[in-house]
């Protein structure tokens, strides 16, 4: 279990105090990009179904 990847929450806790605000902002931006990518993929899939 020690080698398992850290969850977002674990990473946030670990980095809190050492640029915690910067990490939080970075994660928020990543989530926004992820949402945009998912929307684009859905648009592409809809176009392929026609």
C-alpha cells in the first residue's frame, strides 16, 4: 500500500503550508481544463454518430 499513488486530498494535505494556495489554484485550473476536454470529446462523439 505504501507505493500506491496519492489521492488529491493527500497531496493537498502534504503540500498545505508549502504553497498550499498555489496547489489549490493549480488543481482548480486542472479541473476546469478537464471539464472543457470532456465537453469537447462529447461534441466530437456526437458528430461521429451522425
